[in-house]
């Protein structure tokens, strides 16, 4: 089993303030992770390290077998599928949904004079079908609803056939129907043995797809718990992380929380 992501005493600081760490964690190719924690817990910093956007202040981070600081990150990034708010900000709203997905093969935003073959077009259409937005392929991106945009951007993240998939709050802002439809599709992705190692950030345990295997719970930049999801998403751990009494229940692989 290949090691996809490894943190060894990794710490990120801003001046004298510690943002994250020290973090020790290993993620393997067949695993599906969720990152949870209150605002300011270090979730976004974790993603920036995993996505090669920043380097640790101290310690080591290895992504896809390469240590940050000792590798050209521009060679690594095409092997990582990434969906964040910054991705949304970079997409030209006049671009067709099909081209939004296709251009990810070249790691660019906005179609220019590059050429795509039939395989590229077939893969893009297949991913749009998987995410339930095939009929929107010729629509312009700016006309889509929030839920439709999220699904198009996940298809874009999957287009280069990445070895690591990073999704930042994919269900945030969706209504109940949109959230449940997206979670159903993310569950199918999580249960597909050919899918890449996946890490999802979410604020709500109700948004964790069935099939997620591991969880990392952060608070104030430190690890509250990590490991197999059933041992991390517990009433005790969430109460510690959020600083209030929390009751956690589960049903058929889904998790639910309420304050006591």
C-alpha cells in the first residue's frame, strides 16, 4: 500500500503564533479521510500543506513520496486534485462547464488554444455524468447554482486522474436536497477502489460521506484525535474539540451531532 501523505513533527507558525502542529500523520492510497474542527483549528493550513501551497515552518511533509522543500512543487501539483474556494474564484464565469473540466488536464483556468483529444472529452463527459451534471456540459459556469458548481468543480478535480483528491467543504451552502445528492455521489466515489486517496474538510459531521475510513479532529492547531473514523467521531472527542457538551449518534454510516 503506497504512502500518499506523511507529516513528521510538522509545524506551521506565523511569527510567534503556532497555527498547526506538531503533526504526525500518515495517509495511504486506499484511505478516505475527513478533517474536522472549529474555526481556527488549522484545517485550511493542513490543506495548504497537503496541496503543496505552503511548506512547514519546522518538521517534514512528504506528498506523493516527495518531501516539500526538496522537490519542484509544480511537478507534484498535476498529481493532486484540488477543490477549494480559491478554485471557484479562478474559474471564468463565461466558460462552458465542459471546458471548466477539460482545462484541468493542463492545470489551467480558461480554455485558450490547447487541443484535447477524444479521450479527454470522453473522460470529462464521464465525470460530469458521475457527478450528475452531464446535461449542463454546454451551459456557462456562471449560470449554475452553487450545488451545480460544486459538482462541476469536483469533476474538474478528478479530470487529471489524481493520486490525491482534496475537497474543501464540498457540501457547504447547499440545501438539503443538493447536499444529500452530492453526498450520495461522494459515497460512490469513496467506495470505488479505483478512486484516489481522498481528504475532505467539513464543519459538520452530517456532511461526511458514507465510506469515509479515517478522521482527523483538530482544535487550536493541535490534534484532538486521529485514526479510524469510528474511534474519532465520538461524543467525548467532539466535546473536547468544540468546548461544549456534544452528543454524537450514527446510523448506517452517517454521523449526527447536537449540543447538550
